[in-house]
C-alpha cells in the first residue's frame, strides 16, 4: 500500500510539473506577429497565363514567448490574422486567387496564383494587414520550364540526363533560337564542369547541357541559368537548376570512420575518467547501500563520471555477481546510469567542434609528458573528448552532404513518424523507428554512440523531431543488450539485474509511446514539453540537435521518477522469473567484469580471501574439535574441505594474475604479491587442519588426552577462534585490527607455553604417556602455526584495504 501511495504521489508530481512547464492547452493571448514563414518555393517556374493551385502557403508566427524556465522561448502561430497578396508590378498581370485570406488555427494560409501573359519574372508580396512591415516576396518565372532538375548521379560521371530548359511564348508556342546562359555557380569539389556555357534553344524551345561531376566529391551542384534575348525582349534573372552526386565509398568511409573515431574517443575518455576516478568507486559503492534514492544518485554520478552507462551496468552486474550489492540496490544504480548516460548526448549536442583539435593536441601532449597515472588519465580524458567531437564533426559533415539526396530522403521517409494534419503519429512508423534505434545500438553496443549518430542525422536534416525521438527510445532499449551479454556467464542474481534493466527501458518506452497520443495544442505532450524547455522551435527545424538530447534526458528522468516506487516490485518479479541459487564457493566474488577497475577487483579479491580464510579456519576448527569431543572427524571430510580451499587458492591466484595485466597504480601493483602471500597463508591453514585430522584419526583409546590437556586445548581453541574472527573482520570490513590480533596472539602463545610446561609436569608425574604427549605437542604446535598464518593475513590487511580504496 505504501508503494502505491508513493507511486501515485510521484505520478501526480510529474503531471503537475508537466502542466507547469507546458502550460494549459491554449495559445497565449495578445500575441504580436513577427514573421511569415514560407512553405512553398521562393522561386517557381510556370507557363505564362497558367493558374497554379495553392502555389503559395505561408505561416504567420508571433514573437517568441518565454516559458516558465526562461530561455529564448517559443514562437506561436497566430490564427485569424488577415493576409493580403499584392503584385510588385501591376502591369505584369500576375494575381493571387483570392487576393487576401485569413490564417487558420495553425497560423497558415494558402493562395493560388494566376500568372500574367508576359514572359519573364513576376513578383507577389504577401503582407500581414495588421503589420504591413511583415511581408515575404515570391518570384514566378513565366514561360520557363525545367526538366531533369535535382538529378542524382555517381561522382566522376556525367549526370544520367542533360539539364534541360524549355521556353514557351505567351501563346504556348516554343521559343526557338533564344540564348540561354549556364553557369556552374556552386559545387562540392573543383573538378565538376558543364559541357557548354551558352546554348540556343532548338525548334522545340529546348536548351540543354550536360554536367560531369567531380570524382572525389559528394554534394550539391548549383547551375544558374538565365535567358537574355535582347532582340526579342526575352530575359529573366538567373534561376537555379540543382544536381546531386555521391562518391559512395567516400561517404561510407566518412560516416563509419567518424562513428569509429566517436566511439574510440568516448572509450578513451571513459578509460581516462575511470583511471582518475576509479579508486573512488568503492566509496560510491558504500554510499549505494543506504537506500534506493542513494543508489540512483550513485548510478547517475558514476555514469556521468566515466561517460558510459554500459560500463556502469556491467560493473553493477559484477557487483551483484560478487555479492557486493543486493538486487534492489543494483536496480537503483541501473536507474541512475540511465540518467547519467544522457550527459554524453547533451555534450555532443552543443557546437563544440571548434574545441576538438585543440583538445586532441593538448591530450596527446599530456600523454607524452605525464608520468603519474592520474595525470595520464586526465590527458587520456582530454584526448578522448577531442576525438569524440572530431568524430561527431566528420559524421555530421558527411551526412549533411547527402541530406538533400532524394534517395536518402526516401529511405528516411519510409519510417517517418510525422503525423498528417489533425492526425496522431502513425503507430506503425513509431514502432519501426523504435526497432531501428534498438538494432543500431545492438550493433554498435553503445547507446551514446547511436544517440550521437541520431543527433548528427537530425542536424543534417535527414531526421525530424517526430522520428528522432522514437529512435532515441529504441537506442535505450538496445543498450540493455550489453547488460544481458555481461550477465550470461554470471550468477542468477546478476541475470536478474540485467533483466530489470531491460524491463525498465522497455516499460518506460511503452509509457512514452502512450504519451505520443496525448496531445497538447495538437502536439504530443512529451514533445511539447521538450520544445518548451529547449531554446528554439523544433517544429520549425530550429536547434533540433539540442531538442533530441533534451528528449533523451527527459525520457530517462521521467522513467526513473515513474519507476522508482516500484523497484521492490520489479526486484520481486525478476526474482520469480529467474530464481537465484545459493553460491557455494568463496570465489563467487571474483568478478571478471570488474578487472578493468583494479581497486574494485582488489576489493573483490579481498572478499574472496576473507571467505577462503574463513573456510580454512572452519576446516581447522572442525579437526581440532575432534580432540576435544573424543570423536575424531572423518579425514575424508577434512580432505574434501581442504580440496575446496585449494581450488579457491588456484582461482584467486589466476584472478590476480589477470589483474596484473591491467593498468595499476604503484600501490595496487605492490598489493598483489601481498595478497598472494595471504592466499598462501590461508591455504597453509587448511593443510595444518588435514595434518591435525590425520593425527586424531590415528589416536587410540589409550592415547586420549587427559582432562587437563583437553581444558588447555579448549582455551587455545577459544583464543584461535577470536583471532580468526578478527582476521575475517579486517578483510571483510576493511578495519585495521592487526594490533588487536597481535595482543590475542601474544596471549595464546603464553597459554601455549604454559600448556607445554603443564605437559612436562604431567609427564614427570606419570599422568601422561609419551605417546599422548607427542600428539599433544604436535597439536599445540599446529594451533600456534595456524594463528601465525592468521596474524600474517591480519597484518597485511591494512595495505590491501588502502590499495582497494
């Protein structure tokens, strides 16, 4: 019931926040018009005297109205405003049908146009009646038609069809013998050229030229054509013919190369930050154990710090697998990681490409000069930062060069989620875009990289906000594959964490898709919120990269707010779907996913050593109890326990050897041999236990210890148990207890010395046989050796704890 109340409170708070940010579903009153936005081409070609239906479509927008959070604010369409259309030269005969109109609820108005009978340039001015200074001019070229405009071709080859201009007289007859001048005004390279610079029209009124494209360039060609026949009074200002060519290999290499540099830079930056801040991870881990909110903040902080939600998720799976985190705590960390990963998207959405090369230079110089690991980590971070933005720039430049290609536009239109006027977003296209985002991230294995690619596509104009946001949702689903792959060889609790991560993103995406169909001012409420809290009007194509990054952030924050009250429910569901089994070996702590964070790997190795030492002591204690109880334990049982300790020794040693191949600080490198010595000490304890058990099994009834000897042995055992407990605490909790252990060891040695003296006295008085005396001396000596090994471990725990923090 408490969870339900918390959830309802969180939902109410979220809805209230949304209302405050987006406002009520109405346009603010008293809007002042500022500009006319033209949806149709500024220059249009048509036959003289023809009627062009809906040739002009404009939108009247207000001045930007600041939102609750400030910023530049958003412009709003103005409904009910009167627009007039006036010919610039009334003698031209051009007119709008009708000559005036009123903007609709979306602030738009359309006009048909009837061209005049004359040949050449005609102009119409669209004017806001209430503010005559707000106007737009549209140009119509009468008697001119284009063919094969906006062709696509392969770089280095002539276009498939010639560029063709057709001239017709006012009566519809072709104009022959008129000179048409062609100029290659713009090209992506330098080697493009036209077959002719001037051509006279043939009997059909046609003039055509061939364009050969640059073999190494991709992009747009702009050919300007103009008619200038002074003898017959036929002339026009230049009009533009466009052509496109693509160097496929160069474009593919450019985009994939940019993506590769982006990913490499992100990895390098993550590794550098990891090197600088990795030693603080254990502190963050201790913070996580407080409550679920602390876990979320910790996940956010760590991911923002190391710039990789995948690394945080894998690390979290490692923590769970090593027994360092509970499932609920791990789910909280994963929630926070989803928020922290949005920092990368926010960074790349800013125009910071000018800092890329200086950062690369500074980072490279730092790597060459720095000697300390921390400074090298900082230099690696700076280099990664520069490469990340350099890769982003390469991707963006290549994508911009193909963003106007009709073939590319058609590909992206196949899953375009833009709704038709008055209609909701197409559900099939939304699911398709989500699927594409999921697939992209599954292939790249980095949601930050695919978010960066999505932002680059949006900035190039290939994606609008309607399509980009569903792709971002898919990116968030795809990133869960990393956690699933990391958990395949892990224990069931780690798999539960990965499953929770997947459920979190899938359920959150489902909620967000539902919000796509809750409109505010005719726009999905989530997109409306994104537009309100980000500068620029994204529905006019303004600042779209920042809007995509903000959508990513708001989605994850909203998802966390909604799902946090249900962490317990989510954990319960995962536990029932994937039931966990109890681990039976100390080496469960040896999580290979944490080897890239040496401080945490050492911490895990210490936990494994603590459990191994505990197992070795339990083996010794069981063997010693056989003397006290007079019922020697089976040697086969002790041998099985000793074999388990030996296996633990081998696995911990193998783990530490793998750790030596990683980048370690001097303190961490020095701690590994010490840890190996401790592992050997623990193994020697189990060896001594086996020796004790074999001696006990060899005892006969006549060789049982006397009552005094048993009492002395019991006292030694109690002291040894205290030492074992303190040693375990020093390893498990990081407490420096070597001094306390030393005091107890001194007491035990005094007791052992007294026991030896008592043994001599019993021999002299005939209370003890030499056979029993020999066994007693061996057992007491074994106890002393055991506690010395425990003391060795306790004394080294301080150095190990410092290396693991």
